[in-house]
C-alpha cells in the first residue's frame, strides 16, 4: 500500500486482472469513497464517483491532449488519424471541427436513416429466422451499426466488408494491454482505412451524393473547411466509435436483460418502456469504462491536487453505479427515470453520434424480441478480455 499526495493507493486495483474484468462493479463499490485516487499501474488519477467523473468530463482545464505514439515514424498512420479528429483536440480546434461536423449532420442524416435501419434490422433477422440458435452479436448486433454508418457515410455496399476488420484492429490500441502484433495490425489498419476514405472523399468532391462524406467534403462554416486529413479522421472516428458503442451497449444490455427476466418481460410487452430501457442498458453495464483527460493547469479536484501534465481518468462504469445518484444502482430497472448516466460522456466531448446510437438501439432491441418471443441465452456469454471497451465476444441465444 502506498500514498501519493495524501491519497491511499490500494495495489489490488488491477485493471488487467481477469477477475476484475469479469465483474468490476463490486470493486468500484468498495473504492468509490476513495475517489479521487492515485493509480500506480496506469500512472493516473482515477475518479469513481458520479460527481467527480462529471466534473472531470466538464472541466476545461482537463482536456483531451493528444500525444503521438512512439516511435512516431512507425505509428504515423495511427497518429495521423488521432491528431486530426475532434475527440483528441481542444478549443479552438475542437470548436472548429465539431461545428463543421455538426453542420454536415444537420442536413437530416439521422432521420433519413430511420427507414433504412428498419430494413437492415429485418434483413438481418430474416437471415437467422429458421435457426434455433445463433450468435446475437456476430449475426445481428455487429453487422447492423457497420451497415448503418456505411449508409451514413456513403460507402458502396461492395466495400463494406472492409470496414469492421479495420475498426476492430484500430480500437484494440485503446486498451492498456497491447502486444506488438496488435500494434502492427492497428498501424496497418489505420493506413489502409485512411487511404480508402481519402479516395472516397476525393471522389465525392468531384461527384457529390446525399451522404455524409459528400457533405463533409463540401461543408463550410465562416470560411472554414475540413482538410482532407480532418475529413478522413472524422469519418473514421464516426465508424470506430459508433460501431464499438452500439455493439457493446446492445450485447451488454441484452445479457443484462436475459439475467433479469422481469425486466426483459417488460421490454417485450410494453413499447412505452423501450426508450428508458435503452438508457438503462447504457448505464447498467457501460460499453466505455474509462475516459482520460490531461491537466493543462493545476486542478484542485475535491481537495486533491492534480498537477499540470498529469492524467486523470473518469471511470464511467463506476460513476453509473453511484448510489448517491442512482437508487438501488446495482439493479437493472428499464423504467428508470431520470437516468443521468455518463455513458456518452459529458461536456464538449459528449458523443456526437449519440442520437444515431439511440435510434439504432430503440429499433433493434424490440425488433429481435418481437421476432423471437422466447429468445433466451443458449450458453454462458463470453466476455472479451478487455477493460476500457467492455463487451462480449459471443452471445449465443436459443430462439425457441
């Protein structure tokens, strides 16, 4: 046991431990009263309470400061994407990028996708209609958001199988346990993905369509435009973040519903609870468990000094189970209202794709339950061995 600036560090908080990853919530409950706390393993301050996490996400002295991975020459394809995306920047650059992306989104892209999402949902369910057992993730939850975002961006259907492998390789870099092989795969995927999107953007500048890539290529705000690198990075961010968040919310939430049969029954029988059920799925088992910030000045965080240059991480899963904010937080309640979860973040980095993710979930969850009224787990779901991006590798279900 060690002490940093008067704050106790308990060595037992191992973010790589299989036992912790399998169920981090009891540990969060034990340690929440020690928020903020120094964490030697990651060299960061961790905050676990809803109050502290919300404050960290909103405090402009705690920013998203990108530092290139080293060696920089080797990681340049990966670094290039992150240097040019709004999630890894602060005002004034973040303000400019977000305004341009928001202006392109304002052309009605989310609502125009509603009927197409319905078609995609039904087509995916048709593929498994005759099966007595299937994988709820591989056969349904994973292909849906990739197809939806591909529609949003305007990626030709023949090229869509390329997207998910690229995305999966890149997001593995956000974990604290990375092998040289995974790093190499992420660099290669970043290079190939960027080259593909760059070619698509150039084609859309010449022959624009009614898609987000075309609008990002054309959009102007006060004389400002996205550079080619910024356009490519913005498009890839939308796919990577949107794909991961949607799949993991769906998978984590459906497993929680299967394990809470009374709540599952309410979602099956009452369309009025779908919206609150989706918010509870996001809260109950957060798809993104940790989000980092870097102090750009000395910050007093509830009596703890976070020095300039130090990192602080909001543990979103811990914040979303805080009993100071959520009544009976370890119970899934599909009618929970209000539900001020931090699943999509807060402040200027609040997830830009949240409306699309919500729409997908509000359509895909009731659709699969209506198509398969007796759907249940066929075997124990297999969690991925990762903490930051929490989700399942496989959720096999029995349809009858």
